[in-house]
C-alpha cells in the first residue's frame, strides 16, 4: 500500500497569514495514464470531509481561490494564501493512483 | 442537490452482522463509482471499498476482505455495505462517498457502527 505522510501534524496560524501543509507518498503517484491522483480534503469539526483539490492542483467547484495545490511525483503541498476562521479543521491528503486509496494522518489547522 | 444519506449503523457484538445503506439523490447513480470510507472515533480516514458503475468490479481493503461485501442497485439509487463477522476494530463512522477522478467529491454524513461485547 502507498503510505502518505503529512507534515506538520498540527499548524497554529494567525488569521490572515499563509499556511502550508506537506504530503509525501512512499512511491510515485504518477498513474499509468499519465495523471497524478493526489487530492486534498478538509474536515471541519463535526462535519464530513470536503474535497478541496484534486489531481494535485485542480481546485474543486466552490472552493475559495485562497486554496492551492502543487507538487509532483512523491512530494505535494497544500497552501492557504490567507487563513480565515472558517479554515479551522483537519486537512488530509489522499492518493487515488493505486488501490487501496490511502490518506495522510491529517494536519490540524488551528488559529493562534 | 447531490446528496448521500447513510443508514443501518448500530451497536452489535463481535461476530455479528450489519448492512449499511446509502441512498443517493441529485445525480444518476449508474454514472458513478462509489466508495465506503470509515473513520474511527478521533482518528483519520480509512478507505474500505469501491464499486464501479455497474457493480462488476469491486475492490476491498485487506482488513475487510472476505467479511464485507459492497453492492449497488442503480434502479433504486442505493449502495450497500454488507458487513459480516464484525470485530471491535471495525467500530467507526462509515461514510458513503462518490468517486471523482480517483478522489472523493461528495460525502454523506456517515452512519456509526459500534462493535462491543
């Protein structure tokens, strides 16, 4: 199985400041079809997860443009340009290149 | 509006069975692959199973192989997870999730399964 490792596991951030979360996979996420199926999900307290980013950098419908994704191969990053109060929650990276789909451990974003 | 509504969770003893249901609305079920993902209390997300559009291809996580069966009824707009021989470690909130580009774009609210003696 592909292991997804996120850093940091906890990220205290000041409102209005940027935030960044890293995700590393134990093997390349490039699929045989040439795509890289790395996505980012947000889980607010008491809510189910919500898709933010798919295929590394494609922003899902309705997601604010302060969220962006980047990376390639085995190293990926989620960036929030200016953190808002509603961004509090746990963020997961997820790979869909190979079954079983696997998730990172989650990064808890909190406001300082 | 796209919606997934899970039901069927509950409290069972080890070795017992449960069947979870996921009622979908707002899209044509036959157009989508569907997944079940679980989350133990206070823990992270764990993928359980996936079924393709017509149910011909079904994939399972190793820890449920031989015990869980995923199925679907496109005419009735439902996806199911039959869970047999439940273990304490299967205790979790089970989410029905629509597949989107080998990711997951729509999640239900989840149904809680508790396995305890």
